[in-house]
C-alpha cells in the first residue's frame, strides 16, 4: 500500500512539473485580419514569468536555446510575434489589417496585453530585444501597473535612418514641416516606404518569410518602422511612472546606437536611481540568440538582486553556450547570422530614396 501511495505521489509530482515546463503554441484572433501567434511556457512555482518582445525581423525560433535555458531555471516565458510578423501573418486567410489602415505602436502593445490576458498573467517581467524596446516603452507608459520590472536588451533608441546624415536631416525637415502642415506625417511615411522597399527586396532571400508573400511581409515591416519614426527612448525613460527598468548592453554594438544607449542610461539613472546597467563584454546585438546562457544568467542575477544599482560588466559563458538553432550549428555561425540580421534591421530605414513619393501618395491601399 505504501509503495502504491508513493508511486501515486511521484506520478502527480512529475505531471505537475511536466505541466509547468510544457510549451504551448497558439494563435489569438483579434479579428479575421489580425491574428497574433504566441509561445508560452508557464513558470515553476515561485519563479517569475517574462514576456519577451522581439526585434523587427527576428523569428521566435531564434530564441529556442534561450527558452531551454529559461526552462532549466524554472522561469516562465511568453513570446509574441506581432500581427505584422510572419509567424502571425502566416495564420491569416484574408489580407491583414494593415493593408487597409496604418498600425501604430499602441496597437502592437495592445496585442501584447491581449495575449497576456489570454494566458492569465496578472503581472509580469517585461523583456525586450532591439525594436521590442519601442513597444516596451509604450507598455511601460500605459500598463505600468501590470509590470513588475522592465529589462531592455540591446534597446533601439531611435529609428536607424537617423544614424545617417541624410536621414537625420530629412527627419529634422519633417519635424519642421509638422509644425506648419498636417500633411507632414503622410509625406514622411511615403518617403520611408520608397526608401525601404528596394533594401528589403534586395535581401528577400535571406529573410524567414514562413510562407508569407513578399508584399505582405514588406508591408508588415514597413508598418512597424513607420509607427516608430518619431520614437526616441531618451525622451521616454524619464517617465517616473515606469517600474524598475534595467538595461543590458552588448559591447560589440554599432557605435552610433551604443552612444545613444549610453545617453539613455544617463537619463534613466538620474530619474530612477535604483536602475541597473549591465554590459555584456564580447556580445553582439542579439544577446539572447547568440549567448542564451549568458542572457539567462544576467536575468537570474537581476531577479535575485545580485546586482547593486549602477553599472556592471559581465563576461560571456564561453564554452558552455548553445546558440539558437535557427542561425547555425556553431557559435561562430550563429554570431555571423545574427550580426547580419542586426545589420538588416539597422539599414531598413535607409536614407537613400530610389523613386518619387508622388505615386504612392496618389494611390490607394490594396
């Protein structure tokens, strides 16, 4: 009888553990033209759950090794593909919403919260990568009461076209024009469209389209970029209503972005003296994909209060890393692939115009 009871207890314990570590993939239908793919792993008892917001062009499968590391720690992880990204677009049977109206950043953050509510999370830790900081900043502004903390890895600070002289001059022109004309937004959007299209088209073969036609894929990328054209993280981190916010920077970041990230940190630490900045030495832009073990070790340290407020540096867990399966079979190949992905994201808002905006302005959406 004791043996049977022991086996029953063991079986129940094992089933409970398995349920906690299981991965659920599902799609939330907001409307027939707007669906959101997500992947959810519940946390083990007493452990935090992170909601991870992705980069502009960065498939969720690139986080596979990161997910495995999170599971080993018992951390929960909710990963979301915005309705403008291929994982979600591939679920549609109709043209997506953005063929008929523009998508704004607040629409993407509302999607995130709809999925959060769908899986039953009341409060959570927000984790962002690259472009995800743009959506994350909106969440911190509008849903601060639902966030325990915010951790921004390799955050985007401004649209990448502004790191080029021509792109910055055009941005300043449209800032001026917006003061005197209601058409400034429309013309700026058109210029971004015609400048981005040839760049994205030239790199089509290297993207993970997941069965989505190029026209739909491009318009999804464009919608995310255009909705962020006025974004500047330096103007957002001074919001004192934000929960505790931490930065994780890659030492191998591109120079212009790195300088902007440091400027954002200077503002954040003056506004929120309990914040933490961690620089991962030797890491490229896509830290969770290339160095998942190091990324999880940093998150674990933040959750366990191992870091004092202020600035810290950490070294890579070299020799122990298992890079994401979607980007190569070795650490070097994964690094090369994701660095390329980072370059794509940086160059998508190129300042070189290849054609006139007049045709786009005069045309209707499909």
